[in-house]
């Protein structure tokens, strides 16, 4: 039982680090895309406000929520493997 709890805690810590890194990377890519769009379309006005509004919209997007799959997919895969190994007689 102790080994299983250690696996759960370490898995959660590792998945949290992966989630944070992936989330920061995706946000940086979105910022670059918004800044590139600003330049390509030759927009006028406050560039920071445009990027901030774009990042606020990105915060509620489906793409942003899909990053939570970092937690769901490994748990489902490991659970499925454990089930198959234990009940494959």
C-alpha cells in the first residue's frame, strides 16, 4: 500500500511539473502569435492591450483546457493497464 501511495504522490508531482511547463509554453506561443498578428496586420493602438485581451480570451479556450489532459490521460492509461494485468485470466 505504501508503494502505491508513493507512486500516486510522485506521479502527481511529475504531472504537475509537466502541466506547468506545457502551460507556460502554450501561453508563450499564443503571445508570440498575437504579437506576430499585430505586426502582420499593421494594427494601430495599444499593442499591450491587444495582446492582454488575446491572452484573456485564450485563458478560457478549449485549447487551454485540453492541457489538463496531462493529468487525465496517464491516469486512465495506468488504470487500464492495471485492470488488464489483474483480470486477464
